[in-house]
C-alpha cells in the first residue's frame, strides 16, 4: 500500500543527495580559498547563525538515530506491515521520510554556509 510512496521518497532523497554532493564540493573548494579571519567574523556577526547550526546538527543526528533504531528493531522491513492483518502505521514510510528531512536540513545548512561565505 505504501510501497510506491516509499519508493518515490527514496528516489527524491537520492536526487537531493546528489545536490548535497554538489553543495559540499562547492563549499569545500571555496573554504580553501577563504581567509579564515574573515570567515570567523562573518559567522559570528550574523544573527543566530551559530545557534541555528547547532540546532540543525542536533536535529539531523536525532533523525538519523531514530531511523537506525527503527531499522535495528526490524520495524522498517516491509514484511512487518504487509504480513499483519491489522492496519498499522507505515513505519518504513516514516523511516524513509525522516532521512529525506535530514538530508534537506543538511543541504539547507550547507546553502547557508555558502551564502555566508558569499561565493
């Protein structure tokens, strides 16, 4: 029932993962050519930039930990909800969606770093 949606979200996650690799390469190359004192000044002079970074990293870590816990318990396997007669929450769909959200948050964070550096 939820297999098509799960497959669709997994595909979108892979596409956004490719964009993430592009952002990472762009950020990494530009950091090598950046004066670190100017970078430190831009980061700490921007409003709430450091706090937002810490919060986003914490939330992404929490999402990945929840996903790994679901996979560890075996709740994310399709057989878990296909073999049941009682309709239950689509755990696999939830697990895939939270990974998608984690990737989006990391890419948003990289985009903010690129914007701070002003590439």
